[in-house]
C-alpha cells in the first residue's frame, strides 16, 4: 500500500471514529431527554388502552425494579428516535462523497420515503389498530372478571406492534427496490401474490395475540404489497 493510500485509509478510519462518537453522544442526549419525560411518554403510550379501562381502570407492576426498567426502555427507544435524524446525517456525510449526484438523489429519496412510511406505520398502528385491538381484548371482562394490565406486558406488546407496523409500511419501498435492481420482476411479484398473502397471515399469527390483531396486521401488509407492485410497474415503464 502506497503512502498516500495509507494516509487516505487512516483519514477514513479517524473519520469513522469521530462520527461514531458523535452518534453515541447524540443517542445519549436523546436518551437523557426521553428518560426525563418517560412518564409522560408512557402515559401517552397507554392512552389507547386506558380509554377502555374505565375510570377505575389501572395498570399494575409486580417487581420492585420493573417500572425503573420500563422507563429505561422507553428512554432508549424514544431516545434513538430523537437522535435518528442526526445519526442518519452522520452516515450520509460519511458515504456521500463517493456517490454520484444522480445516485445521491435516488438514495435521499429512498431514505426519506422509508422514514416517512415507517412513521406512517407507527401512527397507523397507534391511532387505528390499537383502539380496535384493546377494545376487543377488554371485551372479555365482566362483573366477575376484571382486567388489570401489567405495564411490562403492555409496553412489550405496544412496542412490538408499533415496530411491526412501521416495518410493514416499508413493503412498497422493498417491492420497488427489488424490481428496480432486477432481482424480482413486477410479473414475479404478481405471480407470487398468494405467497405474500400467506406470509402476511403467518407474521400476524406469530406476533398478534388474537385473531383480530392478526387481521389488522395482515390486511395492511397485503394492501401495501399491491401498492408496491403498482409503484414498481409505473416506475418501470419507458
């Protein structure tokens, strides 16, 4: 390796180190902010369930340290969400010098679309799916059976569903990307539609605790799969 190549390699390694340090600092600041407001964030997260528990409804926790670790988990996830734009910027600033202008525009559009669709999936799950799921699950309570949800169980279920819906909403981008690089054709996606439908219900069965939740996961997946096929077909026309 020549001297100039060694210097260039060393410079890139130092740049990676510096940007990683900045990302860790940003994530730490995001965690500190999210942890400070973790009780408010958790209150907002439990709202879709609390509205069906009634005035006497409440959550419980059974371990002395459980709520502390709940708030730590809330701080971690939402801290990453706060720091995500800066972390993405650091990754982009490191990778962009070696990318052509045309590809930069393509990558930026893809990243923006992925972020927007992920957030759309999270909001869809929170505002539309959560009320239906929790109303159904609480419908089994009666004068002899009272629901006292555990905060640990609820947070685990809520985060898992929000992440799943965020990922599901990435399906159109995935279909578009695979068709653009030629790995799978639009015709291939259409031909394998039945397998996508089967996969949607398998994912719903593995994640959701009840039949209603399974359908609430599978149906958006199937619709977004069809949207992805249409987008890929339109973009591929010459």
